């Protein structure tokens, strides 16, 4: 499942099923990317009453972060997962980047209302206002990065299990259009460290991102 494997002319001719496939792939990649950034730098207080608001309060302290990642995508038609690795970068309020180094260089950048993807000599740009489902999805991720619970709950039903020593945050989409692409997002961690981020798509494909370590800014 590689993102933007079509030529630029193909991208401009997106319609119908082709557009839905693009959105599914973009959402899958962005989900893992920005959920990882939101939680990689958490510092969770060891309080007895552990709840979603405490998690949001911790997230709100994160103004910028970098983290190394390894991501595995499990696709039904393939015998083995596709593995990639690189670096995640977040800068408040709306700067988001996924820089893939292996198996081949790729850069995904979200700034304001624009999503750009660069792969080799090709670069593609999308105005998010033209893709409402994708725009709503990215806005929800920004809500996570900002620790904005209200923004998140406009798009997801949130549930938090466990304690700071071992916790799991689940995000379930509320809108039918988003549900048609993403079934659920499951993020697990121990105290301030995220162990894994699993994204299960509506078609059964899934991806698991491991946050290896914080990278120096």
C-alpha cells in the first residue's frame, strides 16, 4: 500500500473509486503518523484517577516534537507486511511531517489547508477543502496534538483504559464517511512512552507503528 503511486496527471483525474482509494491510503498513513507524534512525547502524571482529560492536559504541553518510527502495514493480498522507517516532526499549531527514509525517501507535509507529498522528483499537492473527509480527519489529529478534547470528540468517541503504567487509548470514528475508511485507532503505551499505534481500516488492512525513540530537534 504505497501512497501516491500514480503520476501527477492521474492525481488530477481522481474521481469515484479512485478518489476513495487515495483517501483511504492517505488517512491510513496520516493516522499512524500524527497519532504517533501526539503521543511520543507524553509525560503522564502518576495519579490515581487516570482519565482522558489528564491525557489531554499532557498533550497540550507538547508544542513541538521529533520521533523515530518503524511502521508495518499488513495488507490482505500480501504474504508479509510492508515495513518503512523514518522520522516524525510536529510543530504547533498545524505543522505536521512524516519523513520516510526506508525503503525509499518520501515526505508528507501538512501545513494549514494543504497536504503535499514528495517522492523522488514528483511532488503532489492537495487542498484539504476539496476532500472533506480527509480534512475532518486531519483536524481531529490536530486536536490530539493540541490536547483539544472537544475537537477530538467532534469526530471520535474516545475511551481510555488502564493506568499510567500501562494504558490504551481507543478512537472510534463517529461519521459514516470516516467509518467507511477507518474502523478504529488503538494506541498503547507505558507512562510517557508509546509502545504501539494500530490503525485498523474498514477493509481489514491494518498498520502498526512503533515509536523507537525521541530524536533530537
